[in-house]
């Protein structure tokens, strides 16, 4: 998942090509608290599916200099964790 140096246009193409309805309430990739307890593996797959869409946005935000460095560091930690978790998912 870890993709580097994406442009706004590349990220926009990823987001526009995603079927975000799947992740909203009632969609096939929507997650509830009950699902986390019952089927964590399924939840992980769904989490990683949305990460493939949202991750590039976060990576682009991390490169934005007007965001405080401590905020960028927190986002970088989250992005690295998600990349690791979703590497083989």
C-alpha cells in the first residue's frame, strides 16, 4: 500500500474511482461495533479497503507544510501503522 510522492491528481483519481457508497451505512463495507466483536477478520478487510482510498489522501496531507509538524508526525505514525496492517490484507 505504501505509495510515495503522489500528486493531487493521482489521489483525486483514486478517490473518484472508489465506490464510497460501499463504506457508508448499509453498504457492503460498512462496519458496526458488533461486527468488530463477531468477525474482526472481516472488519480488517473492510478497514484496509477504505485505507486504500483514504491513505493516499492522508499521505498527501502529511506533505502539506502549513500543517503543524506534530500533527504531520501523528498522521505519519497512523499511515505507517495502516500500511503495515494492510500490507497483506
